[in-house]
C-alpha cells in the first residue's frame, strides 16, 4: 500500500486550502471547479510529543520527526467515473494513494460556489461514493474477464488462482452494488492477495474531514451544536458512525491562518482562543498515519533524536533496515526500552538499574514508542 494520503472531495470544499495549511506550501486555489488539475504533493511532519520529550532529556544537536506525504487531488463531480470533469484522470490519482481524506463542505458562504448550489453533506458524500464505486465496478469487470480467460488454461495452479479471484470479486461486487465500499467485503487474506492488483479505490481506508467555518469550530470545541455549520458536521458524523469511519472536524480557513504564525507562544494563544489544544490538521495527520498501519520507533542520543516510521508488525531487523540496509543485513541484536520508561526513570542508566533495558533478537516485533539502539556487523 502506498504510504500517502489523498485529499479528495467535490470542487470548492476547501481541499487545496487544507493541503496548503498541512504542507505549508501554497497550492493553487480559486473559486472555480478543476483548479487543481495536476495533484499537488506535500511532505508533512508528524507532530509527536514523545520526540519533543526525548529531545528535552537528551538535548541533542538535532531533532528529526517522522514524515508522511499528502496529495491534493482535484475535485470530483457527478459522472467522474465516465470521464466528466476530467474524472478518469483524477480517479487514477486516487488509485495511487494509500488512504483517502474525504473533505466535506460544512459551511455556508454565498461567495463560494457549490457545484450543486446547496450545502448538503449527505448528498455530497453520496456523489463521491457513487463515482468511486462505479469506477471500482468497471475495474472489477475487467479483472473478471481476465480471470475467466485464465479458467481455460490447462494448468491447475492458474485455474485455482482464477477461481479464488472470481470468488473474491463476487463478494466485492455484492457490496459495491448495495452502495457499500469494497473494504467492507469479507475477504480472506488469500483473497485480498489475489485481487491486490485491482487497486480498488473503495478498498482504501478513509477518514472524513468536516470543513466548518470559524463559528463552527468554536461551537464544536465548546461542545455546542447551535450553529448551522455543526448541523452539517453532525450529519457527516452520523454517516461515519454507521460506516465505522473516523471524522476530523477542522476549519480550513483557521488552520491556514494558524500556519502563518511563526511565534510558538502566539500560536498557542491563537489555539486557546478557539478552544483547541492542537491544530485540527495534526489530528488529521495522526489519523492518516494510523490508518496506513504505520508505527513509530525512536533513536535517541546526544547527536540526534529521531522518529522512524515502520509498519505495524515489523521485526527488529526490518526496523533496522529503515535506518540503513546494512543495519538489516548485518543485524546482531537490538537494545530496547520503551518511551514510557525513559519518561519514568529519566535516564538510560536508571532504566538499566530498574531492569527495563532489554536485548532483543531477530524475531522481536517492534512496538510503537520503542527507543532502540541497533548492533550490526557487515
């Protein structure tokens, strides 16, 4: 799976504004459809308080956070699966990302055009979901043709594989035709493997992003649903709950203004004024990181404190290979302690005295928040 997050939605819902705030690199924005024809790509730091705390303890020369990639994809419209509004081109961009952040407009503004001339989050979500499902059904039909041809091959392995592909496609087709997402199909791990080459869009994990106005974000942080913007957001939350999806509520305009503030204390005051402890885009980054199945381990010392990205379930040698391929090739052992232990005991010396400093071998599965020193020989 690609290790990036695609920002999708209808035109004029605030995708490019949110992307610009995320990446702190302005994307092309305008009050007309299909402004973003070619996808913008931005690399975003993953804010992690654990790395900040490690830096406080070790006082390194440099601190390097984990990063992830966001892709700003042009707005889709009804008929995109048939090529409307350059839809085929934009759908191909979505196929290349690992997670989808679906931005929904949850604010009124007569100066910003809505493609349907009304604000209706449920209808907007349905438009996008239908187009993605139709695109997947088209992909499914093509894959089925290939599998059916393979059934005529004399070799038993090819026939068996084709039968498994067809069984998986039937399950997915049933879900898609009922308006669901391919991700909801009850597939075995083997079935997932044989249809991986389809790259179904609706197989990708998704987080809904409610883009509210400034009154909406203030009311949201205060726990009030008294403003229209939050009524829109509530509709998205109900739908997401039914799907088992995550929802992030942000104000794109506010996040863009926050990004322009360089002074740390001024930024904190700006957040406090709205009632937020952290920017909404930080929550979005964490959600995308988590949905991609990513985890973080750390290396820490006087020269550098650094966050490294691995997949959940990766073993110590694989984690070592993220730093350098020689580390994985010549892996001997890993010296490991948890982030919680360094916070509790305050130093590596005291961690060792408490018996919390461990030596782990090739079979060790790295845990989120591990602090590791690798020993290797090549």
